[in-house]
C-alpha cells in the first residue's frame, strides 16, 4: 500500500448520500485517506444537521466505492469502517 506524501495528497472528495431527499442526492465532503478504500470524513465546517441528514456524519471512518458519473470517477461512501482497537 502506498501512502500519500503530504496531507494535501491524502485529502480527497468523498460523496456522502443525503437521506430523506426523495431521490439519490450526494454531498461532496473532504476526507482524509486512511487506506486504499478507507477515509475519515471531514466536513465539520459544512455540516448542518438541521438542514441535511448525511448517511455518515463528519468524523466517520467510511469505506468507499468508485462510481462513474458523467464520465468522471468519483468516490462514494458506502459503509462505516470498524474503528481499530
């Protein structure tokens, strides 16, 4: 596994599904790379639980899948990762 050389290299956009929207809607959220398919969601600065209900809140460790949307490969959060003990 190759590690990013700096924090900026390790920071990516991960799309988090919004709940209660009636259709599939995703919010782009900054996240830190933990391993190849694991990220730590940031986004505390844009999270408003009164306005949007994210499937995974800021601070969650999530597993991602790559999804092709309009010819662009994006990272979509698909599940929580267990927190290592």
